């Protein structure tokens, strides 16, 4: 689950729980040592549920926050006894077969259940953004006050890397996971190994604009309002399948120490098609010496 999906999840949960008290909290006795702390939040009011990148943050009225990261598959599901025919019965994130980890009975009768194994932190609300996992994160790509020129400036100020690693570097901008990265590079016709330092400003701005458009479309889909943009991955996790545009088999490549794979079309995203006409790649440089 990437930033836009977590943002949509946060917005949907916020609409259900904000301003409500949590009447009861149940956790499996053998799962978390945080049992006592979790139960300490029973009777308290949820102020808001929000996201930052892929982190989901619940803020309670007594200055405590729950902070989740979807390390593996998870599911939030809702039981609403007051609206038995409501579509809200559907899971908030469609995953199944996971053990319940946390069950919250809200004032008014609704019950929210979290299944799966996310990372979970329990923090003072005013310390959340100082936690080592969150303190160095850049702006969220869905934050509309975060402009493309500011994104370019942050990229140019960071240590130069490939465009592939740059897009998923949360210190520059948070919210882009590996799937959005691969789909962005395909749409922008950029090879994952393209050094960001060789990209002209216009190509970089186009790439970031695509990333934002795809992120907004992913958010909209997760909110149940699909936009007519890419309702299936064009390259992500499709190694060996034909490219939608040219039929060339999609390739997968390990982009290096960050541990992420990149899927791409070797024809549509060929390095020689890159707009870096005046840049000298290391091997080209040697050839002229
Ligand atoms: Zn292609």
C-alpha cells in the first residue's frame, strides 16, 4: 500500500471515527506488549486520523498517537450495526485471511478491526514528527502546497542518484512506493537507471507531474472514485508480459542497494530515447577520451 492508498484509508477512517470516543479496545493477549498502553486509550476521543507518506497516524484527545506503517498486507474492516445495508460493510482495504490484531468499539456502535502485521508505534502526539522514522521525511506528494518547482529544488539539492531511487526517496518527497515509481517512469518514458543529474529540467518536471497525476488517480480509486487513468499496472510486476504500447516483453531489474526491483519496457524506456542529449554518461565519456 503506497502513500495515496494510505491517504485514502486515513480519510475514510477519519470520517468514521473523528470526534468519537473509543469505548473498548481488544488486542490478542499474545500479540503485542503494548496491550496495556492500547487499553489506556479506551474511553478517549479520536481527534483525527491522517497520513504522512505511507504512515497512518491516529491522534487521541489525551496527547497520544498511534502510528502504523503497512509493512505487510493489512486490512481495516468495519462493522456498522446501525446501517446493515451500508456499503461501509466492505473492508476499508481489501485484504483477507489475516489475524485480527486490534478491535475498536466506537461510541455509537461501530466496530473497526485491524488485521495483518503493520509496524506499530505508540507516541506522544507532539513527538510523532520527531521520531527517527518520520523526522527526515520530505513533503507528501499529495500535499497541494508542495509544488513541482519545490520538488525539483529538493531533488537538485539532494545527492544525485538514479531517477528510480530519487522518486522513492522519502527524504525528498514521501508517498511514492515502488509500483507508483515504475508506472511513473513508464508513462514518462524514462529508464529506471537514468541518472537524475543528466535529466534536463523539462524532463524532470514532466516526470514529477506524471508522478503526481498517477498518485492523485490512485488516491481517487482508493476512495471509490476511479479516474480514467491506468486502472491496471502497465509494467509493475509484469516481467515477461508484452508492453501495452509496443509488445516488447517487460523486463525486471534490481536497482541496487535500496532493495527495490524496477519493471520497465526496454523499448519505450530505452536509454537512447532519453532527452539527455548533451549529457555524458560514464561509458560515453570514456569512449571520447
Ligand atoms: Zn514498450
